[in-house]
């Protein structure tokens, strides 16, 4: 992750533009649906204050994905490091669970 505040600001603004477009498209195609929460995942979810920024700008409760919150972590795994990067694993976990559940 790049630790440059100017980079983070540009990233936040670009993400916000895409989120606004997605929300507008969703509401235009499904006017009876209300978004109750955004859950951010992936590399960019760990940008400092991103969830707060999105919540303040969009007005929807926003949090960072925590896919390991209800899982037991093996003692052979560096738990602190895993939890630090857990939102980056969301797609892999989702794909894995889709194979288990099906």
C-alpha cells in the first residue's frame, strides 16, 4: 500500500465518484431498494479513514470487511498480520465459500 496522503485523497475522490454512479444506477433501476450499508473490501479498503470518508460523503453506514471475525485462526498463522490485511481476502473467501455451499 502506498503511504502518501495525496495519493489517498485522489483515490478517495475517484472511488467516491464510482460509488455515487453505482448508487445512482441502482436507485434508477430499482427505486424500491434502499442501501442500508456499504462494506468495503480489497487493497484500498485499508486506506486510512476511507470508511468514514465514504460514510460521510454518501450518507450510508460504511465499514471495512472483516471476513475472519468469526473464524478460529491457527496458531501457526501470524494473526495480527492476517487481520491487518483481512479485507484483501474477501474475494478469495467468497469464491471458496461459494464452492463449499454449492
